[in-house]
C-alpha cells in the first residue's frame, strides 16, 4: 500500500534529475503523479487487485527505467513506441539479451511486486478499512501540493512535463501514426511523380541504392579513421565519398522513407503518408525495379515503399541471421535475368546494427577481441572492435556489388548512405545505441558514397566532376539521396530539385534540419543536441578545414 506508489514514482524522481526545467516543475512532476498513485491504491480493500489496477502505469514505469538505462535521459517518446512496433523478434531478442542490468532492475522494482500481488489476489487478502484512510490522506495531500506547484508554475504542461501523462500522449500519437501507416496504400494511391527517362529506352543502365544501417562516418577509413575499415573501397576508382553528411533522423523508420522520397525534413510531417518513394519514380521512368533486403519485414513504411518494386525479396524473412554479403547473390542473379533495359535495385542491409558481432561472418573478425558484446561501458573496447568489423564487412559487400556492376560494361552506379549512426559510450554521458529521444553527433554524422562506372561517366561526363567538387560540402543524406539518384539515372520529374542533388551542377548546401519526435523539421539547435555534440561537430569541422556554422543557423 505504501511502497508500490513509491516504486511507480521512481521514473518521476529520476526524470527530475535528468531533464531540464524549473525546480517547481520538477517537484510538481513528482507530487502530482505520486498523489494519484496513492489514491488509486486506496480505492479497494483488496491490495493485490489495487496493484494490478496499476498495471498500465507499471508498464510505463518499467519501459521508462529501461529507457533511462539506455540513454540516461528523456521520457518515452513517440518514436520509441514506433520502434517497438517496427522491431522484429530477432532484433528485440538481441537487444534485450544485452540489457540484463536494466531488466534486473525492472524485475526487482515491478515484476516481483506483481507476482506478490497475484499471490495476495489468490488469497483474497484484504486490508482493514482503517488502513486505507492514511493512504487516501497522503494521496490528497501530495496531490494538493502538486496542484499548488502547478498553479505556481504557469509554464507547466502535463502532456510535456509530467510522467506518465506525457508518455500516454506520446503513445496516442504513435497509435495514430501506426494507423496512418496501415492506410498508406489508400492515402498514397493517387500520387504520381510524372517521371520519365532522359536517355534512350534501349540503353541498358543499372543503378543500385544500398541503404546502410547504423554506420558512423568517423569509423570509415576513407573519412579519416585510423583503422583500415575500408581496405577494398580505398582502392576503388570512380568512387566519391562525402565527408560532411548528416542524417535528419536517428531512427530507421523515419530516416529511410525520408531519404527515399522527395520530401525534406521541413515537409515531412503527415505528407509522408500521401507520397510514394524512389521505386515508384523509377517505375514511371521505365525502369524495372527490385528491393532486396537482409532485414525481415516489420510492418513499417519501409515495407510499403519496398512493395512498390517489381521484385521484392526479404531474405531476412527466410534466414535468422543473414549477412549483408548474402545480398550479392540475389543481385547477380537479378542482373543476369535482365540482360537488357533499365534496372534499379535497392539493397537494404543490416549494416552495423547491434548486436555488432552478429553482423559479419567469422572471416571478417579482423579487430579482436570482439567479445564480450554486452551493453556496458566497460566493454567499449570489444564493442568497438566488433563494430569496426561490421564496417569492414560493409566495405567488402559494397566492393562486391561494384564488381558485379563493373562486369556488366554498361552505364551503372552505386549509391550508399547510412540511415543514422550510433552511440557507443563515446563520452562521459555514457550513451549507447541510436533512436534516443534526443540525438547526438555520433547518431547523425553518417557516411555516404557514390560509385559511377566509366560507361556512365562517358554518357554523362558532368557527374563525376560535380560530385568531386562536393566531397567536403555539407550534405543532408535525407534530403539529397532521392534527387542524386534521379540525376544519376537520368530521370526527370517535376519533383526533382537539382539544388539537392550532389551530382547536379546546381547543388547548394542548406542548413541542416532534424525531424523531431513530432515529425517537425527543426534546426539542429532545437534538436536536443547538447553542448558536447556541438563541440564535437566543430572539432570535426576544424579537422576538415571547413566551416559548419551554416548548419547551426
């Protein structure tokens, strides 16, 4: 009766220390919910039933404890609910298997009390009526104190500042977005790019887009990393790597649809449910299209974008742990089966998604030891080794795709970008993984590269010089990938913006934006980046001897 409300209030107390805001708001964020918890617990004489009546609150509290363990701050955001909804069983198992400290805390705080409450419920245990009155009185007093604090803090907003009210509001938003995703086929049915090819239909062309996962730019040898993580690509002619690329989201379910559509972060909002992706544009331009994925279907917008292709193959549905290199076989067979005409292929990889050790075959374990892999700051050296091995595997996979394209002796290109980066206990904040409610520089600075064949360079001689001139220019992968691909493939559409294409003469750098939890595109200064992130961005800017100031405006 007295302890369980305090356990439910553990996240409120923790958030009072991790979140910014006036002291009065933080105190209200503890007093208001705690008062309500005590009142709920004193609504029935059956104490076991009282605990189970708090089950939804218990779920939110447990979820918040895990989130605080992972990221050290922030409430459960809309994207966190969507991440749960769009994560397949394999990914969830890998992650949960490495979060035993957080799960142990949840077990002690909430699972054991629920088990004990079940025992009390079965025994029909009851408390004496007189023992309810103090709890009710405590609840009323705490609730009154909370309301007084609220009254003294006119800026306090329950849907933003009070846990779990803010989390319930976020969950409702996530449910609405899930419904919008389910209706995507209908809401986007009338959308057309009006795309057409600027090159002869008889010309054989092959263009491949590789969607990377969780790749960090600062772990690419080609971008200055002191480890040989790109031994093959480093020797590859015709490759242009861009050094100052930022993703506009740190979550896969937003960054990939954003990059594969004509929308920018400023336009994302609900418009993403009304538009179609790059595959549809290529279909309209006369390309045969294919989507090959090492991941399993997860009922997100990515699956729906994939369904627009003529050929769809999720090898992750067939194998428990496919490696990205396994995509090269289906790609080679697809190209062999289409010896003429235009072909566009999307390869969706697993990249460097945690658990890193599962992302590559044993033969790519160059940096060792790569065990243990449990989520712990103490394990950072082995985590980094495993992560770098996954980048080495990506290097081999990309080079293998280039070999396949180069052997075709026709105009061809490969475009690679990573959807977002990753925190790996990089600084005293102790952040790990990605998709946190607030981003970091390690989650946003990503690699992007384009390879063009000599045959493509011959029919479009301006492509390579244009891209070489932008190697050190600010680039948003989320905004530029779609328009760059259209330029490489010689596709025209009213939606093409050459100012966003790094392969077009008219490219112009633009201030970076970030898509918030509410799907609004905001400047980086409003994204939740902290001072260490801006210091790190500036440090990287000084190393590149170029300015990043435009990105912070």
